[in-house]
């Protein structure tokens, strides 16, 4: 069964698997996204603020899994 996810205007159609990792800060999320891209993970969605307190990014791993990186930005200040 295929799953369609709708996240702030981003549609990930026919996604069978997704894994989410929580990072503690905006800077940690941005650094992990860049590190994963450097290791060959395909950028799926560059880091962006979902709300003033929540940041997301997505990459696809070599096996076709989508990895969601998320961070609360409320305590960054």
C-alpha cells in the first residue's frame, strides 16, 4: 500500500518507508543535512522552517528510503 504524505506543501508520493531523526538545534539539522549530502544521500528537500518553532529537511538514502530530519527551533535563541 502506497502512502502519500503532505507536509507544508511538499508531497512525497508513493513513499513506502520514512525514517525521522530529531536534532536539537537548527544548526545541527543544517549540518547533518550537508553531511548526508556529502556522503551521497540525495537531497529531497532542503532545510526549511515549517513554523517559527519547527524546521525540516529530507534526504533519500541509497536504498530509496526517505529520511526526515526535524528540529525544534524554539530554544535556539
